[in-house]
C-alpha cells in the first residue's frame, strides 16, 4: 500500500463514503420502524438510557484511530438525526394519527395544500 498515490486513497475513501451512506440509510429505516412501533404503543421517541447504552457500547468496541470523543460526537449526531426522521414521519407518543404516517410531514403538507 505504500506505493499508493493520493488519488488511489481518495478512490478508497469515496467507496467507503458510499457504503457508509447506504448503511446510515438502512439504520434510519430501522429507526423508523422502531418509531412506528413506539407510536403504536404510545411511547416517547427519546429514551435517554437507551441512547447512553448505544454511546457507551460504541465507545467500548471502538478499535481506533478515532478517539472516544469523536465516536460519541458521531453517534450522538446519528441518534439525533434518527429522532428527527422519526418525528418527520409523525411517530412517537406525540405523533400524528396512523393514517397520516405514510409520508414525512413536509410531503403531507404539500399534498394537503394542493
């Protein structure tokens, strides 16, 4: 690998970025299902103990070179965005009725305004 040039490394990074994006979207889809189930059960979306558990586990299994602070920042953002996406679909105890949960709120607003 020592003979690789910057362009070679960038190509590898681009491939990793594409894979990461795919995996983040798969994770978000799973989080939407959790949000849907929480909504049906009348539960709140945020569960601080579960979020702490995720952050702790990810820092524990981190092999580096990212440090624990970086891992926590990255995963906190992932958790925050998961909640934001769930909310955009109207999930959670304060969510919308089940019949309106097929599209994000922004799309529903456009549809309802038409």
